[in-house]
C-alpha cells in the first residue's frame, strides 16, 4: 500500500488555499446574496477539498465538506434562506483551518460531528435547533472567534523567473569570489584571508539554499503521463497500466524541463511498438494488461530515470538487417552496437503511425539528454520487454570539477564523471591494435591523449597523469599533462564557434578572468575509433 504521508505537506498547503478562497467567497455572498457566483466558487473549492481529504484518509474533514455541499446545493436551488447558513459555514471553515493546524502538529483532526448536525438542522424548514456541546468539542473553540492571533506565513509562491535571477546572482557571486581568492593568494594578508574565507562560507550557503529552492520532485513530470498513456493505449486498442517509483526524487527545475520531452518520446514508442495487443499477449501466455514503469533513483551526483515495458522487446535481427542496409553499422559489430543504432534513425517499423516508431525520434532524445551532460542506454530481451535508462545530473548550473593542464591550457572535468586519478610509467601504457590502453584491476582501459585530440604540443613525461572517467559501466582514461585543483564552477553556454566542437559541454570563468572549457565526457567516450585514426595519421605524417 502506498505511503500517503509524504503528500501531507502538499495537502496542508493546498487545503489552506482552498479554505481561504471559501472564506472570501462567503464574505462576498453575505454582502450580495442575490449573486450566485460566490456560492458556485465555494462549492468548487469544497468539492476539491473533500476529494483531497478523502485521498489522505482525513475522513472527518471529508464528511464535513460533504455536509457543506448539501447546504450550498439547497442555497443554489433556493430551497433554503441563505441567512440561516452564514454563521455555521464560517464556523465550519474555522474548524477546518483548526484541523490543518492540528495535523501540522502531528495530531488528529478536530471533531466535526456537532457541526454536521447543525448543518443538517439548517436544511429543516422553520426550525431553530440547538445542539448541546460535548467535551469532545472543547478543542474546536480554540479556533473560534476568540482566537484573533494572526498566523505567521509559513510558505509563499515564488515566480520561476525570480528563482532563475537568484541563481544567476549566486553564480556571479561565485565568479567574483574566485577573483578575490586570487588576490588573497597574492597578498597573503591575515585579515584579508580571514574575511575572504568567511565570505566563501556565506556564498556556499547562499548557493546551497538557492539550489534547494529550485529543486522539483520528478513526480511533477510523472504526473503528466497517466492521462497520456490512457489515451494512447486506447487509440491502439491496448491495455496499459502505468506504474511509477521514486516520484519524490528531486532535480533542478532546469533538468526537469529538459527531460520531460524525452520521456514523452520513450513512452510513445513503448505503447506504439513495444507493447502488444491483449489478444497477442494472451496467445504468448502474458497477462492481457501490459505494464509500463517510470522509475527514478539517486546515484552519486546523478539521477537515473528508467522507462521500462513488458512488451515484445527489440527485434535485434531486424534492427541489424535494417542498420546494415542503411550503413549505420558494419558487419561484425556487437549486439550492443546493433541496439544502439536505434538512436541514429534505424527502425524496423513497417508502417508510420500517428504516434511514433521504435527508433523514430530517439536520435532527438539522445541529443537532448547528452546536451545536458547526461546519457541514455537501452537493454532488451525478446518477448520480455525493453528498458531505456537515462542518466542526468542533479543540476546544470554549478558543478564541482577537476582542473587539468593540457599543452599549456586549462580544462575542467566534472567530478561526478571521474572514477579515479592515477599516474603510470610510460612503459605501462600498452599499444593495442587501434588504440592505447593501461591495465587496471585486470581490465584493459583505453586511453585518449588530450594533447593529441586537441592538437596541442605533445608531452612525454616519465610519469603520465591519467584521469579515469566513467559513464555508466564504461571507463576510459584521459592522459593529461598535470592535475591542478578541484573547485566549484559556474557552467556557462558555449559560443557558436566552440559549440561545433563536440568535446566540450560548456565553459566557465575563473578568478583570473580566463575562460576554461568543460570537457563533455559522454562524447569523449565515443572518441576511441576517431582518435585511433588521428594517431595513425600523425604517425604516418
């Protein structure tokens, strides 16, 4: 059974808004009882609050809302004089506000039985009913007319634009702090050092809190899909049950905005070409209803989002045949290479549908995910289903990086992608058929020399510094001239000229005013083949 307690804060916030609107509308109606619009507004908010309360198992509040609806309905139908209900409705709203305060303290709802009896009594013609109070009602009076203390505001809504502005200001603070750090190192004045260090701690706190304010549960995206899945499945005469896990995992709003479209593509592909019809599923011994699962989990500095289905799986043989005909792959490639060809427009779909085809649009998904420093992988088993696994960073704005020296220039490598740093002897680097490698933990790790890749002057140190980077389960070594230091950096977009170079994901400005390029680990992982050709060309030259 799902744990609904995690939605309590959301319920309390939204319920408070509904009750506030109910109070305002009742005040309007009391002044102008000839206008029915305020009653309709109260009815709408009451009905929503009733449903919310029932979903949270706050049954006393839910039943009170139902009783209020009966009174409002009588007023709308003009079978009851509205003057009879003003006071009792205001007391109902006060009680519901009191319940919210009790729930916030971890206590039970206020008792509503007496109020419900009074509400039912107002529906009886020409009757004045006095309901004796009980000891159970004593707590309710704390929230009546005698309580004139103003409640402190606990939360407010903030426009996204303001949060973006705060993040930009935090980034500028960090950049200027780097400049002051450089001055501190040059002057080495004790009081200046102490002041700059204290400023650094304050800026770190500001960064953290601004970033926390931008975090959004990924459930915000997941909640968009149940209706979409229902409609798409119905249009395909399929029966699909959408399940979600990890909806409370939080991501920066910028990342959330970027992955939503990608998830739409993957879910459409699953319904259109992954999931079978109920008739076919029954023939193969599967339940008639298929399952698509959206799941999220934290892992190091990343969030893993998986879209899985229990459909027919990828047609590996068909994909291979199509990919060979299109020239997307060559003969003798691995099954992993065949599967990955679906990200480059290869599709075995025999017809074009209004939704999508397995492979159609997946190149857009891949480009979108990699543009924010993420990656996407796919696993599939015939007749068992397919899993698309997306790995995205928690935030796009401020990251921790290792600075490395290459040919007299400085580059940044995101720390979340670094597995380890090693220094090896020249003779420990082995020449393979098409690339260089070192042996770590009895495994061959391919090496890319960044000075060769970036056409910088070659360096031949006796001891070679190597950054071991990881993306998913794959590892690769980056041979550099030197390790420098680690620091938090502000990620800035690339200009048009540099953007054409696929090896860079962004840039940053350091204290000296120098622009440092940030390496794109995902694309560097794909350089082995092109890099080996470059090395051969340099050797021939």
